[in-house]
C-alpha cells in the first residue's frame, strides 16, 4: 500500500502488502511486479515460476521514472522521493537486483540521452531515446537469426544478448515470448 487511500481501500496499513489468498485454477498466471523472483532465506518465489521475465530500466532511468511518477501521481517532493530512494537502497541491492539473476529473459532499457543526474531530469527519456538489451539466461533453442531479421537495426552484443531500439519492446516481446508461452501450454496439455 503506497498511501492512505490505497490502505483504506484494501484495509491494510501503508507500506505493507495485502494478505495472501488462493487464486482459482487457470492455465496461465501472469504476474507483474517487483517481487516475482524474490529469493531469501525464508521465501523462494522463483522456484514456482515456469517463465521468468525481467523488465527493468537502468538505475538512473528507474529513478527518473519514480521521481516523475511520485511527484505527479502522489504529490511527493523531490526531496521526499530522494529520501525514499536512499532509505530503500539496501533492500534494492539485497532483494530487487538479485531477482534479475533468476530470470530466463531480461529486457533492459538503456537511455541514449544524458541521465547522469536523475534528480533534476525534466523529462523521462522516451523509448525512441533508448536502446533495449535483451539477455537470455539460456540461449539454447533461441532463433537469433530470425529475431535479428525481425528487429530491424538489431545486433548481438554477446552470445546471449540482442540489442535493438527501445521502441521495439512490444514486437520483441511478441516474437520472443509467444513461442515460449505456446511451448509451456503444450507441455501442460500433454501432462494433463
């Protein structure tokens, strides 16, 4: 819960999560959020997930996005947001960043404009002002020549990484994730 309004709506204090509850049976569960691959000494969410996708901006871009969101949607001052970022930094390093080591694929947006001081940035860099780095934890079976041909202007920066324009995120996700999700569904049908 980010604020008193959310807390009141869900009946949970600000700064906490809603309680766990059972979900109905389904063929596919899509989760979006910060803690989908959390692994600690008490919790290992990553072990329950069949396909783990990380979508993350580089840290200064992440901070620019947070500052703009928290100012415009939540009315916070830059100083208050900066204090929040600093207060959360140990947890960010301990819990958020390590999750991207558990993902199957990461999509990371890297600005091509100056973001050296995120606390004074007047605008959020657009996807067209960014590059997208797509990293595959296990590149076996990935049709890189096909992906490179479909993502115009893309190239391989490493044996398991493609770089393309930041405005190609949607098509890259469609090209990469559709066959992987179809494969998971085929496996599910065969074992059911």
